[in-house]
């Protein structure tokens, strides 16, 4: 449903925002682009929705080339941008109706969408009186007015409080019902990608550094991880742990935190071996690997801090 081949974008001034990304998304799939601020997520979505012109490479949406058949590509898809696009001075209903007239959508569809997005009570109020979560729901409903085959959601939950965020995640999860819709969403929240996506591409500085199911990405690190905090430079402790055969290739250090995937080793035995080495350990714990670990291992940067 989406095919991306060696797509690049160089903005004026030589900023290489996207450096040759390739991936494809199956019909009915929920696909995530996960990456920190500035990774190139919105630029990629922009190229797939024809608002950004690719510098090179190609992309097709529902079989239509975004560069040579932009109108066809655009009419098969819909997008909820990172920035708000609804008119805040108008009511929710008016916003939906304007969009519906553009797409010749029957008025009954508006009520149907409003009901399924929990908007019916608010539809006749100006959007400026909506909360952030209500506004997001309206934007998603608006995007679905055209009955798209592909829906792009650029950071759908950014800026929402945790409870509203979880409600919205449920709602997005509900969109996959029946598999008629293909979804591509971007996020820098790992839990969001894990919860919603069938597959995730981790994007870092304009390049895809990993692409798989969330479970497979995590399983590259085994079932369990030992996390150590040390006083001072983590790299130095990591070298000792490697020399002593306690840490393997998959282990990594960021600042003073060391992450040791256990592979087939036991946690208790590993912790005992670490204690013998008398490193300047300030805390030690075990946990299951997360996508955060996958990202850190691949990029050496914290997802929320990396620029
Ligand atoms: N119109 C533009 N002109 C010049 N540079 C741009 C433009 N839009 C984005 N960039 C640059 O391209 C890079 C990628 O930006 P992009 O918005 O695609 O990242 P992102 O992954 O969506 O980040 P965020 O999580 O902050 O939304 C950044 O370095 C950004 O500054
Ligand atoms: Mg963005």
C-alpha cells in the first residue's frame, strides 16, 4: 500500500533531512516511524502526502507515484499533521462539513464519524473551546471524512496528558478494525510504537537504522537486561566487564548507565560476577528489554534527548 525506495530530501541550504530511506507497508498494516526530534519523520510523511517534493528516490501510495501522480496519491490517503489544521473559530461540525463538501461526502457520514470519535456532544461548539484531546479526535475524524485507504498520523499524541494519550491510543488502535485502512504513524514514544504498530522503522538522522516488529527488535537483546549505574564513566566499566567476559557485544554504555543484555546467561550469576569486580556501581537492576534499549544500542543516544 506504501512503497518507498531510496527516498531523499535535501532542504535548501544543504540540510539532508532524509537520506535514502526504503520500506514498504502492507495493506491493513499499522507501521511506525520512530525517531527523535529532527530525525526526518515529518519530512518523510510530507513526501508521502505530496506536500514536500522529494530530492531523489521514489514513493508510491496505493500504487500512485507521489511525484508523477500526486493527485491520485493524495486522494487515496489522508493526513493528520503535527500542527493543527482545523479552523479554531469554527465549530467542529463546520470544520467537518467544509472538508466533506470538498470530498463530496454525505452529511450522514459526519454524524457517524462524530459518534465514533466521541464528539457528538461538542460538534456545535467552536473548536477553540475544545481540549487538546478533543481537538486531536476532531482532526482524525476530519482526516477520515474522505474515506482514505491510507492514513498518515504525524505524532498524534504529542502534548497530551497521559490519560488522554491512552484514550487516543485506544481510538487509533480501533482504526485498524477490519484491516480496510493502512496506517503510518510517527512517534518518539516507544510505548506508543509498541502498543500500536505491527512493524516499526527506527529512524535516526534521516536513515532507517532498524526495521522489524517491536517484538523482534526487542528480542535481538534477549529476554532480560541487567542495568548498572556506575560512578563516573560507564565506558571504562564496560571495557572491564567485556574483558572479564561478563558483558558481550550487545552491551552498551550511555553516560554512567550500562545496559547488559543477558542472552542465555542467568541474571543472578551475572550480578554475582559483577559484584566480584568491585566496579563503582551505584545501582543494579534487571528488567525486560524495551524499544528504548534497541534505539540506544543502535544510536548511542537517548531517544528523547538526541538532536
Ligand atoms: N522546511 C524546511 N527547511 C529546512 N530544513 C527543514 C525544513 N523542515 C525540516 N527541516 C530540517 O530537516 C530535518 C528533519 O526534520 P523533520 O521535521 O522531518 O524531523 P522530525 O523527525 O519530524 O522531528 P520532530 O520529532 O521534531 O517533529 C531537521 O534537521 C529540520 O531542521
Ligand atoms: Mg515531525
